[in-house]
């Protein structure tokens, strides 16, 4: 079951409002100088060891290469334990949520990455930006980290058949996101406001994962695959925030 805090929609509404406000500010030319200053500082302070350490740690936010494979493994382990199709629901939900929100947003806002050498490189809806260098806003790494580590926490609780402790929750859900945020900005993969916007968007998506009653979702014709000894995330009672 989701906690009372998770069931409240106020944090979600505030996060959406903050995302909209930040996007409007950027579209009107505000905060661009801050973004450029942070990016220029990062490029000027990248010795080999810290830079490549950050590059490696940044893989904690790689959806297809790291997060999804880990989620697939945990989904399989949980499915073996409960023999229920419900074990795949968190993975499917995360894939659908990120595919139809983060990806389209990055294409729509058409912002160049910091390494794109343009006079107006930080603006949204940049007519000179194209291809992979025009999908900077919001940061997919940060948003993916929030969503997929929320799913990983649900799956871990299912595999372990117990709620995650507060320390485990911090290690699984907070620390990786913080590392991805810092390394994404430091390496110059994204502007500072790209990652801040991704925090707002990812928080809303992660809270949707948290509040979903996985053990009570109607399966329709797939109900026969629910298993007789079904132990879903709601029944395991993972700790939510």
C-alpha cells in the first residue's frame, strides 16, 4: 500500500507547476546565462580522473544499457518467486510512462546540448539544433533514474518479500539520482536546468509508480496468469516516499 504522503497529489501538482514555470522562464530567455556559466565552468574543470569517473558513474542513469536490464533481471527473479504476470507490470508501466513523456518532451523543446557550438546554444526551440544534439531538455538520464529506480525498489521489495529499510531506500532511490544529476551537469551532457526540469517531471512519474496498487489492477483476460500465491508490491509493502 502507498503511504499517506504518496497518496497526496499536492507534491505532484507543485512539481508540474514548477516544471511549467521553469520551461516558460527558459523560453523567455531567463536562466540561460546561469546555464552557460555552469557549463563553461564544468568544461574548464575536467581533469582526466574526475571527468572519466563522472562519465562512468553517469551510466547509473542509462535507461536501455543499465536500468532496464537490471529491472528485467529483478522482474524475472520476482516472477519465479510468485509465478504471476503481475511481476512484469512495474516494468511495463515504467517503459510506457517514460516513452510517452520524456522522449516526446525532449523532441518538442528542441534544445541543443551544452557541447553544441552555437551563439544561442542554450535556447529552447533552437532552429539551428538538430539530431541527437537537439534533445537536451529535459534530461533523460535524471528523469529515467527517478522512474526506473522507483521500479527497481518495488521489484526488490517483491524479491525480498519485505519492505525496504530507510537506508536501502536511500541507497536505491536517492543516491543514484543525486549522482546522475551531478555527473550529467559536470560532464556537459545537459544544462543545469535540463536536470532540474527532469527532477520535476521524474518526481511525478516516480510517484505514479509508488501509488499504483499493483496487487489490485484488473487484468481482464490475463487474470488467469495472476497466480494462486500472488504476492504483489502492495502486499509486500515496500517503503514509499
